[in-house]
C-alpha cells in the first residue's frame, strides 16, 4: 500500500539558483538533509520562474527533466544546438550540458526534476482530464509524484489545488477526478536504488 502525502505549494522552500540569477521553489529533495547548491542529492523536484534570458545552472552529476507549466514556451540552447520547447512538452537533458535560454513569448515557469542516472530511471507523463472524468494514476515507479499544473483534483480523500504535489511511496493505483473544467498534471515515476 502506497504512503501518500500532499505537498502544498505554500510550504515549498524558496532558494536561490545555484548560479544566483533567480530563485527556485524546492518541492522535495532526497535525502532531506542534502544541500541543493553543492549537488549532493539523489533527486530533487522543483519549480522556477524564468523572467529573463540567460544561462542555466550546471549539475554535472545529474540528469534533468524540464517542462514549461506556465507561459507559452521557451527556447533552449546547448552550444550551437537550439530547442524550441512549447508548454507541457517534456524535455530531458544532461545537467552537465552548458545550457542557456531565450524567452520569445515572455516569462515562464518551469518544473524541474533532477536525478542521478547511474542510480535511478525515471518515467514522465503529461496527464490531461476533464471535469467529472476519472483517471487511474498508476505510475511505474516506487517513488512517484503528480504535480498539478492546472485545475483542481480529487485524489481519494485528498484534494489537490493548482501547483500542489501528490507524493506517493510504494506501488500506486489511485483514482483521480478533476474538479475543474480541465485539469493537467505531470506524473513522475522513479525506480532505482536509494529511492
């Protein structure tokens, strides 16, 4: 039976970016006593507003997943390689890559998940459902997250508001129901050692 927790957006921890050029809202980090800036963590889930073009922080020991959850999209550059990333498009890249961004459509908010690829594998899915529609959330990992980017959702006896996170440890099978005309979330499932 999975252990479920609701992580409320008001309780996230605000920290400066590693490069000092902005701030991040840390949702959860493992191990809990890890220092984000030093990179001594196994995995980390966070959001961040990106209000101006510029370089991303480097995380040479981590793989990184990013998707835009607010705003119309972002343009990323890894040296000469450019990637146009519309909202709610999952994108995975190495934290060791020198990366910068442009904001052709204005400021955005992104969701980030970092993990050590030699320790874990990760599955990502964008989840969309309409009011009254039930969705069985059964992610592939033993450590799982559902970040609610739009709408309101009933998850069993729990209610998720926009930008809240459902955190489940153990095999999970949970019926979700949208309480809004449309709800959208990002499901992340983590498998591996030291989850």
